[in-house]
């Protein structure tokens, strides 16, 4: 209700869900948990779901690497807490390349120019695929069995979604003019690092928890679950952290894009921009 007692039109049933409101958060979480219900209730193959997760991350890295070619600003490695693949605090940048105005290369009229000096950054960033390929070593050629028509169709949707995300984030508002190629590939690699951290921190506790519950409270629980819901249901405790991590990434990136100064875990996906700190200092000085 508004102050005059009338109904508040912003709270009406036809009001859209706020992009960063609780309703949007619930929708993001539910969307990412839905595939787990499919594994249990509809006998979806866990391998196909994991393949789709892997493809989505790989496509994201490629999409951001491509977007980095259009970034105009030079690289600034000072006072960073996170370094992408191929860079460290001891990396010395070529002053001739990064200390002068770049030469634009116009590919087509409907795209902004690319810059030759950004190619090296992109090539180094693709080293992250070494981390992405690691889970495939234990599967080998069997991984190809999960590339079903369903996964292929979903992959097309993933590719379209990632292209739309990059277009919205970097091209629609001309953000490429305000970012360096390093900052662009950093956005993707922070996501990869987050997924790796979640995976390493959850696999062992989940395994120990399952066996502890079965041994102490419900002997034979794993076998009964496999018989009732299929073998894939046994793997749901491992998939749950992945699904929640994916929801966290989507929600945090949405907040990082829409909010000038996000807090919480969204700050991790905001990335480090030295000019952002300068802006804060200027605003503080202006307020003083």
C-alpha cells in the first residue's frame, strides 16, 4: 500500500520480476536444480548433464576470448590479487605495444575494430583449456558417447546464450571501450576458478558424508536408491554442489553487471578495474 492508502502499482500481480530481486533469484536456483530432478525422476543420463556443464564453460571461455580482441584499453597489472593464465605479478609488459595507441583493424562495418596486440592475451588465456580438459583424461574416448543429439541441441542453445551474454555485456553498451583484453578474459577465468574450487572442496566431503550416513544410519541406502531411482540418483549429491555453483555464478554475474557496487560473492565476478577505484576516490573527494 502507498502512503495514501491506495494499492501500490509496483507490487501488483502483473509487475515483472526485478532482475536482482528475490523472485529472480528463486527462478535462477530452480532452473539450475531442474536437471537434478530429471536425473532422479526421468532417468536422465548423468554423463549428458556433465557434458553440457563442461561445454557451457568451454563455450564461455571461447566467447570471452573472442570479445577480448575488441578491448581498447591497455593492460594494467599493478596491485592485482588475481592473475589470469599466462600472467603474474612479475610479468613485464612490452612498453612499445601497451604504452602507445593501438592500431585498429576493421573486419566488418557492423563490428568495432579488433587490435593485433590483444591476440597474445587471447592465446595465453586459452591455456585455461588445460584445466577444462583435465576431467576428460579419466574418461577418455568414452566421453564421445555422451555427445548425443539431445546434448548437441542443448549445446546450440548454450552457444546462443553465451553469444547473447557477451553481446549484452560488451557490445550493447560499448563496454569494450572501457576494458582491457586482460579484464575481459579475467571475467571468464574467475568463473572457471570458482568452479574448480567448488569441485575440489566438495567431492571429498560429499563422499565421506554418503558413506558415513550409510554406515551409521542406513546400511544399504546406496543400493536401495540405485534400485528405486536408477544409478544416476546416487550421483545427485555430487551434482548438487555443481548446480548450486552454477546458480551462484549466474546470479552473481547478473548483479555484477547491473549494480555499480555489488557486495558479497558478486564482487568476485566483478573483476578488478583500477579505474573503478579512481572513480570512487573522485566521488569521495566531490562529496567532501
